[in-house]
C-alpha cells in the first residue's frame, strides 16, 4: 500500500475520533493537501429561488469568495453547481459540461473563483438527511491532475466526512417542521386542489393558503408541490396513508 493510500485509510479510521467538526476538517484538509487541494465545502444545493447560504453545513472556502458567491447568488449560474443537478457522478471542475460552462455568467464566476484561490476542484454529490441533494466540494489553487485511484480516494473521504458531519450536526429536526395547518394544505394541494379550493375547504383566505404553500416549499427546500410531497414523505411529515386518503377525496 502506497503512502497516499495509507494516509486515506488512516484518516477514515480517525473520522469518528474527532469530537469537533473543525478538527475533522483540519484532518481532512491535511490529507487532501497531498492532492493539491486546500479548501472544501459541504452544502445542500438550493431549489428554485432559494439561497445556498442557509444550506451550508461546513465551509472552508475563502471567506471573501463565499461572501461574494452568496451576495451575488452565483449558485444559479455556477457551472459546477448546475452540473451536479444533472449527475450523481463526481467530477473535476475543469471537466464541467460545455452546456453549463457556456451559460451566461458561468465563465466570469469561474474566473473570479480562480482569483480567490479556487482555480479548480473536485466535487462529490451525496445524499443528506436535510436536503434533497448535497455535495462535498474540494477546491484547489491550480488545475488538478487526478488519477483514478486518487479520485476514488477523494470519493471515499468525502462520503465518510459528510456522514460524520451529518451525525454530529443534526442541524434541523427531521420531524415536526411543518405545522398541522401546513400539513393539511400540503395534503389537499397534493390531491390537485387549487389554492381557492383549499381556502374553501379549510375556511381560510386564499392568500393564507398561498402563504402556507410558500412556507411549505421553503421549509422542505422544494421546487413545487410534487417535490414537496416527496420531501414530506421522506422526512416523515406526512404518511402514505394520509396521502392516499387525500387522493381518494378527489373522487
């Protein structure tokens, strides 16, 4: 076993020994430093018009860059971020598909990132407890030349690191995030009822229904009603029995 491989497996053995997340990240960045990597971020990915900032779980990107990224809402145009929506396969930033890198603003974002010490990187999409899709992204000041073995090592470390962070943070409770009224609204809208229909059924104003609908999507990080239902089922906010019952009321 080579020196790099040994370092990777030793890191994996140490993952659960770190009580503080900062200590875990210090350890990770020291190991991946051998690959030319200096930064990392683990975050959920935004849906629709939502911001990426509240979805960040851990961040070791340069602060000045991240402040600009959030302020200018770059996630919507960032080619790397956009490609993750279309694939669950890890990839180096410089390998991003031209259909994303050629979009308006993408080239400028990549250039500004390079100016902040993020000329290239390697991103590993992962599933998390809180978001529909998350990713752990490594950043490097120079173009990465990774072998298949090195990519495998980064994939492995990303999975172990993200899982360890999830266990430690438990950032948001899985259950109880939706109010009883919000669950009612979600179930009725999932049955194909319009906001006006739901307002009549529940005896509230149509404006209030629209407010609840917006709150539901925001809390579940969902793009639309179908996505919200899927997220609510996944997180135990509603049950299949309740959903079947609401759909039955359509007849």
